[in-house]
C-alpha cells in the first residue's frame, strides 16, 4: 500500500497510507460544519474561525496515527476548542470574561422565578426583536461554549465534558449559570422595551 507524505505548514512530514487518509476524511469531515460553528461561537469572527478549523484539522491529521477510535466528534471538537483558546490567549481576548463574583449575583431574588424555565421556554420568553444569538454572544466564553455545544449542537453532558476536558458537574454548572445570565439578559431587554413603549 503506498504511503503518502504530507508536509504541513509547521514543516512536519506525516506518513499516512491512502487507507488511513480515507479513514481520516470519513471520520472527521462529517464534523467540519460543527467544528466551524464552534470556532465561530468562540472567536466571533468568520475568517478567524476558518483559520482555526484549518489549523485544527491539520493538527488532527498529524495526530491521526495515534487516534485509537472512540468518539470522533469529541476528539475533533476538542482540537478545535484548544486551537481557538490558543488563539484567544495569544490575542489576549480573554479580558471579556465575567468574573465569578458577577456571575454569582445573578441569583438575585428577582430572577429566581424564571430559573426553572427550559431552554425552549427561555427562547420563547425572548420577544421577537431580541436576537438569541446576540444574547448568547454576551456570555462569557466558557458559558457560550457550553450553550453552543448543548443547545445548538446537541452534545450530551458527557460529550461536552470530553470536549472541554472539565468534569460533567462543571459542564452542568456552566450551563445553569449561562441559562441564568441569558434569562437576566432577556428580562433586562424586556424592561428596556417597556420603558421605550415597544
């Protein structure tokens, strides 16, 4: 079987057989859209998201010889996530994170009555002129990632735990806090609209 030598940007030569390359494409390409969407939700810039996905897929291709199988989606999404966070760290964008103290204040009594809403009820609560994506975009990056993976891509808590490399309980906590913040944003927006008489 012929061996393909592929030179990547970093100057590495990767040796994969044609069969391995076809297996890589078969396993990873179905996740390309989800990988791009995750990168876009994290960095909020389409060209950066494209770069992240390209770099992540090159890294996955490099590491494919060591991939033992299992959850390919979680594996490729983890690489995309790590690549995005590396870029964010280099660009020092992490300054937009909300501090833990600020997040803990969302438990005010005035918001407790909306805490038991399901994600669908929360989205229905948002009036038609509130864009859910804009609200999600206001979330701290860890929360935005959790909401994207769970509510938009439909990953299980366990899969999100594998992708983000944090315990399942942390995933659940991030989702709970994210939902609380989203509800807070919706309520604030509704109050602004009431004041403006919309």
